[in-house]
């Protein structure tokens, strides 16, 4: 039985993604500190934060809405990560494990949303 959002595998995996993104972004050029670096880390943090916030809302429908917001942040994060690869800030080899993890989180978020709307 899930007692807290922290017990959810999707929250745990999204927290792992936050760590990975911060590690990856630490190698960005300094001039990207307030550009791509900032957007990348904010979108990563938004995923587990929205799962947590939604879990404490009053209804399943509200929770599902926050899971939808988390899904949007995940799509943003994937796009920003691909931009970082295209700009040469990170290699594909470095980004691919994160992208694979995000694909897994995306599936879990979709399943969570579906279960909340039943």
C-alpha cells in the first residue's frame, strides 16, 4: 500500500532523473547558467514536485491534473536535453541513459494518470 508519494516508483525514478540532469548540466558552459541550464534543471525538478503536490490535493481528478503537468514537464525536459546534444553541450552517449529513464517515467506517469481517472 502506498502511504506517501515517496513510495511511488515513478516519483523515485523522477528524483533519479533530477540527479542525472544536474550532473549532466554541471558540464555546460558558464554562459548557459541562466539559459538552457536553468530551463533544463527547472523542468527536471518540476516532475517529482508535481507528483508530490498532486498527491496532496483533495481529489483524484486534481491529482491527475498535476500528473498531466508532470508529463508536460517531462516532454519539455526531453526536448531540452535533445537541444543540449544538438548544441554539443553533452554527448548522445551521456544523454541516452537519461532519455531512456525519462521514457520509463513517461509510461509510469501515463499509467498513474489513467488509474486516477478510473
